[in-house]
C-alpha cells in the first residue's frame, strides 16, 4: 500500500488508538528492545562515542525535567511543562541542527534548548516568573519560548523567507525548524504557515511532536488521518518517524534540514511519541486517559532503548553509567540551588523592553503601577 493509499484507507475499521491507520509509514532505526535497524531512505553512520553522547543528553534532559517538576511542587516555580517521554524527539532533532540554523520552540522544548547550549537555569527563570525569556535567540540559534499555540510556525516561516531572500542557502547555509504539538495542527496559524512555506519554497522544517493528547483531547478528535499526510495537501513532503527513537529522529531531521538548505523547500516531520506525564503541572492526566495506555508506552521508553543498545553491543561499561549518574546528580543540585537563589526583579522592570522607543501610554501605566506600590509603604508607615 502506498502512502496515499494508507491515508485513504483510514476508515472506522482500520483506525487504531489516536485515529491513525496501522499502515502509516514509520521510520525507525532503533527498536524499543535496543536492536539497530537500517532504513534505505535514512542511512545513519554513527560512532559509539556519538551514541553515548546522545544517551548522556537523554539522561541529563530527563533529570532537568524531573528537578523542575519537583521545584514546581515545592512552590519554587509557577508552572512547568514536562517533556517526559519526548526526550528522543527533541534530542535527536536538536542534535541534527547546524550552528547557523534557527529553532522556534513551543514551551516544552527543554531538550532542544539543551542541545543548543542554553543553560537550563534560563528556562527556570521564565517559569519562575523572574524574566521574560532571558536568552539571546541569535547566540543560541534558539528563539524564545512561545505560549500562544502554533504562532511560532508563522514566525519560523517568516524567518525562513528572510533567509531565502538574503541568499543564505546552500551546503553551509541556514535553515529553520519549527516545533509544535499535534493539537497545534488544528490552529489556523499552523495551516497558514504551511501555505506560506509551500508557495515560497521556504527553507523550514515543521517538526510536530505528536504526543497523542492535545491537553485532554485525544488525537482522534484532531484528525482522521496521520498528521504527516497533511503536508501533501499543501504541496510539500511529509513523513512519520518513531518519536521515541533518537537515532531515527536525528537521521530524519538532518536530511530534512539539508534539503531545506539546498532549496528543496519545507518538510513536515511527525514524530510519533507519547506524553508520559501531565500536559503541565496544573493538569491531571488520570482524569482523561487510561493507565493501561501509559503502561504500554513505558515499554517504548526513549532513554531505556538507547541504554539497551549500548549494553547489548558492549559499547558502554559500568563506569560510564556510574559516571553519568554522578553527573546527573551534579546537574540536578546545581539547578535546584540556582533556582532557589534567583533574586526577585524589581516589579517595575515588567515595563522594560516592551517597545524600542518611549511610549506615552506605557509610561502612564508604569507611573500608575509605581503609585500603587508606593501606597503599600504608606499604609505600613
């Protein structure tokens, strides 16, 4: 059955969990049991050192996520959006990017941020509410987090069109990647971005982390066909990759980004994964999904499958794993300490860096807020 036939065959009888046909195309290079596979369209030559490095990324990113959840539960963060279960999609795609590429994230791409050299403490500043973002997008090739669902895809497409017009393409050129979830594919912004990217042949890769749940809505409420097939309707390639396979995500993203640099236009990658935790720390997933579903996906854990590959092929010894565990503890302790020691900003700094030039309305609001704060001091006296 061809890809197009698979899309047409998505009937009520053939759909499985998430409204997806079992015949959907699926790129996988590493099985859940840690067995290495080959794919003719996505060959990947990778050394043992590189696999160990990817495993280190996965372990440390998961530890950062764990610590952030704990900090939120202890009242140190206002909220946190966990990436538990999506580490391979983020690390694999993040490590596929070149130094000149630009990534446009949602609010969950902590693994991509790690791969782009961003100190995780900067992420905690945002969720603690002491900064508006706090990092230079150009310095890291990683834009600020976007809370409005799907809007970053338009930002990414516009940026890619700018690259195109600047002539920054070719072998050593630039490309853009936009991250979003399955729920965002129902947003108008995402579909408009697809149109603009397609008709302008913009050098952008759309990376959809299909974690099966748009907060509490299952994928079957979003689409009756695999999400990657939507790209075909807009006139550019789309494919599905095992989002829990870091090697497949690396290979697929690397090829798509190079195609974008070479002037072949956009690609939609659907990373088929699963959100093993809550949507955010304000969410309770036990209210809308079955425990059995979670247990099934635990068997596909993105971190454990790389460990299984390393162990079964004797590519890492006990010293490596013990050393990584110690490093993980050090990272956890460092970010906990840094989070608790973050100074609270002056309340009036919320008005800084809103506009490039002075703005009369903003100045008036600032003065009103300053007077409001001063009133508390007067009461105290």
